C-alpha cells in the first residue's frame, strides 16, 4: 500500500506538471469530453435515434477517432474519413451489384476476390511517400468501408441504405469534431509551427550568448553563471526536431486561414528555416564539445581572440533573437541587417588577425582549439545570414 | 488524356521502384488482403454468422486497423486493443448498472456525466510521455468502448451480451492478424532495428573512407571518383533518424523472442548506439562543410598532414565497418580493437607533428582549414571508441 500511495502521488505530480506546462492540454481533454457527450445525444433524443438506429454509434466512433490536438490534424482526419467513406461506399455498392449478377455460387467467391484485391492494392498505395504523409488515414478507412459494405452486403440487401447511414453519421460526427476544435479554444498547427520556429531562432541566439559568457569567463566568475547552463543545453531539442516540424507543417496545410495566416501560407518556407536552424545547431554541438575538451587554450591566446569572437557571436546572437521576435510579431526589423553586417565585419578582422605574425611565437598545439572555435563561429555567422535571407 | 496517361505511367514507375526497393512491402500488402479475406469468412460461414451476427464486422474492423508492417507494431496494437476493450467493457457495464439504479430521469444525466468524465481523463492521460509511446492506441480504444457500451446500454438491456460479443470478435480479429504477421513472412521490428544500426555504422565508415579520398585527391584523379559522391551523402540519413529508431525500439519491445534475439533483448542499447552514431554524423556534417569551403589548404600543408589524417580516418573507417559487420553476424571481431588502437596512435603522432616547428614558416590563414579537419577527425576517433565500447 505504501508503494501504491507513492505511485499515486507521483502520477498526481506528473499531471500537475503537464497541466501547468501547457494548460491547453487540459482544455483539449475537456473538449473531447464535450464532443463525445454532444454526439451521445443522438442516442438519447428519440426522433434522431429512430432515424439512425444502431448506426448512430458510427458518430460516436468518428468523434473518438478523429478528434486530435490541433485543428489541422482534426480537419485532415475528418476530411480523409468522410471522403474515403464516400468513395469506398460507392465502390463497395458497385462491387456488391456486380457480384450479385453472377448467381448464388459465384457471389461469395467474387466478393472475396474483390476484397482481397482492393485490400492488397490499397495497402500497397499506403507505402507511397506522398500518400503516407497526407492520406494514410483515408486509405485505411477506404479498406475498412469497402470490406464492411461489400461483405455485409452478402447478408443484407439493404446495402445502399447502410452505406448512406454510415456516410451521414460519419459526416455528423466529423463535423461536430471540426466545429468544436475550431470554435472552442482552437489550437492551430500553423500557429504552433510559426511560434516553435521563432522560439528555435531565439534559442540559438541564447546559446551563442551563453557560449561566449562561458568560454571567455575568468575564473572569478566561475560560480555566478550557473543559470547559463540551461541556455547551453537548449540547442539539443533542435537537433531532432525534424519529424515534429514536418507533421505540424502537414497539419497546417489542412487549415483554413486564421489570424495572421492565410490559407496557402508558405509552410514549406518554415521547413527550410527549420533545416537551416538544425545545421546551425550541429555547429553548436561541435562548439559545445570544445567547452568540455581537455586541451585548454592558454589565457593569452584566448585574450587575443576574445574581443572579435565575442563580437561575432554576440552580433549573430542579436540577429537571431531579433529574427525570432520579428517572426513573432510578423514585422520587419531593419536592425537585423546591421547586426549581420557587424558580425561579418568581425569575421574579416578575425581573419586578418589570425594572419598576422603575432601568432608565430606561441605553442601551436594550444592554438588549435581556439582556431576550431573561431572557424565554427564563422560557420555560424554564415548560417545566420542564410536564415535571415529565408525568413523574409 | 495525354496528361492523364503521363500520370498513370509515373505512378506505375513509382510502384515498381517501391516494389524493387523492398519486396517485403508487396508481401505485406498481400498479407493484409489475406487476413481480411479470412476474417470475412465469418460472414459467409452460416453457423458462425448465427453466433455473432452483425458483431462479426468488429472482426473485419480489427484486422484493418491492427495489421501493421512489423510484427511488433501489430502485436502492440492487438494487445492494446484487446486489453482496452476488456477493461472499458467491464467499466462500461458497471457504469451502466450504476446509472440504471438512479431511475428514469437520472439515468441519461448520470451516463452523460460518466462519459464526459472518462473521456476527459483518458484524453489527458494520453499526454503522459510513457503512455504516449506505448499505450496511446489502447487509451483511444478505451474511450471508444466505454462510450459505446455505456451509451448504447441506455437503449438496450443486452449490454453484457454486447460487451461480450465485441470482446470476442475483436479477440478473433486480433489473433488472426498476429498469427498471419508472425507466421507468413514476418517482418520483425527488432531485426529491422538491429540491421539498420549495423548499416548506419557501415555508412559512417564509408563516409570516412570516401572523405579521405576526396579531400586528399590530386587534380588528376578529379574525374575518376564520381561514385564516391553517394558515400559522401550517406551520413545525411543518419542525422534525422532518431524518431524512426525510437518507434522501432518501441515495437521491438512487444515482440517475443525470434531468431538471434531473446524476448528482453537490450533494445535501449541500440538507441544509445544510435545517439552516438548521430553525434558522429554531426561531426561529418562539419567535415563535409570543409570540402565545400572556398579557402583551400595549400598543397604542401595538405601533404604534411595527409599521411596521418588518412591513417586516422581509414583506421576508424575500418573499425566502424567491422563493428557493423560484427553486429550483423553477432560475433566479436578482435581486429576492431587493433584498428582503434592504430587510429589513436595516429592521433598522437598528428598532435606532435602539429606541435613541431615546421609549421611556423607558412601562412597561418591557410592552415586553419587543415587544423579544423584534423581536430574534427580526432573527435570522430573518440566517437568511434565510444561506439565500440557500447556495441559490446
């Protein structure tokens, strides 16, 4: 019992964390409950029940299966489900009619053959990459409806009626979902994508700032900067963000215009910025490695490059952060170009500094890490430039 | 019509490519068709039909929804679906009984309340990370069954019978799927994961070999090495492989022992190797950047480091490739340690070479790229060591 209590407490704490972290998740749960209760009314309300009978359960099923966290995902699933049911229903009725022409013995064989062939072909089509990303659920429902209708048609001559009922209840369930997800505290996938990309750019900026602070810190400051650590870890979430970005962009394509976004907003552009910010994050991974490495740069060398490296990364950091916030507000900020120009100027001076002869005297091996850091920072400046280009 | 013909041809070509690329996908499609046709027999075969009636369609539905590409995914979905139906069925019958105690007017209100509360709570639980990875589908089916049973119970007093029928048809459909996916040309998620990780290690090895060839090539060879290009791109698929690896590992946990793998094979170890190989790939991304950069290293410097750099990366490449092939065959190869020791020795000599004075004479700026390459290669050697440690 003690272990049980501990587990319960642990679960409670986790729920609280999730709820505080994103209250929209709680709202989403309530929305699901609301939608299902609403559709259950079909069963309670007498005239409706007489019309649809047992088929009303398709409406409940549709709500449970279609309701997703974002509007785009719900819309996509709802449309897929409705369209696929319609198509497969029509084909299923046709197949049933064809089979019934062939007499008592031929019918089950022919229907079995049809079901086998369409299931095999549709399953194969699901492997097509374009189908997989947008119509996977539709193909599944296609197989389902076709099998159900052509198979149950063998028993029951009311196939048409069944197909019609299934389609209309699914339509009712689907539209209930879509309405609730759009009008009750909507979570737009497009908006999510927009702000997550903006947030990513700001995270990259934070990293650069924290990196400079960490790398060039004097031993005095050693203790005071503990809060920087979290900034130094932030880039890690960006490294593996590709799949979540892609699914958000896919959902966003289903969404109608909302807020600042039009229907055919260039979502692909966001994916491009995402890829560039990942490339930037790869460099930061390498930079981070330099922080932990054993071979320490001698203080005098660090001093020599400190000013220019700091300038480079602080200016890039400013540019990235401003890019992020200008994305948030969807305005252009002219100061971004100035920051980029400044960082490029710093790159140039750093290059000439490296060329100058003052280096020749010191121990070469101890320079290597400094040079690596410098060249990675130069790469990052280039990356920043590219990101800025594609944001506009 | 001409455009239409073109589209059809294009689709045909794509299908052929997919089929040739992985013939198991074709087999999978046929398996789906087979499973659905088998389960449809319930409708044709008279005595079975009389037992189950309309509920037999749940079996068809289960097959369509549960049948997945790998054995692990099918098993996981089937178990989730059966368990969730059982639990939710029991609770739903209980809720229905409780509600019926409260009289004519109280019943619909109470049932509506129950449905709302369980849907909201279950939807919220789906956000828990541990639940999301393994039991997401089960939670969905839980909401579905509970709503269906408690809601339809309001109309029909045969709730228990309905719950029992639903459970047994789902069980039949689910076990048909599992049987077919295990015994007809199975695709094991664990095996897929194993070989994909082995393939990744070999790809990393190929990259290192191709990189050395490309970086130190003389202008004479310029034309002959075009086929290296594909090796140089291979690492890119590793950069974003995290999510697919994780889902394979999740599926693999559901699988019983098969072939060389036991039931509780340490799948997490594979994820660790995957993470390390991604870290290795990040470095390669940075190396690749050096190939394309404008500032070329002067030939004399390249010559100086050529021998040691080549040795470092060729030995690491050999080690990685042998690690991959020893994973494939699940044997230990002692030569791996020799290769790693060789590459470490090369790192040491490179370090002392860099320290030596011969460098001081040349232009410093032109050394930077060479130094960057060298230090990245050193990082990769360390990575290789770590991978080798965790493979065993």
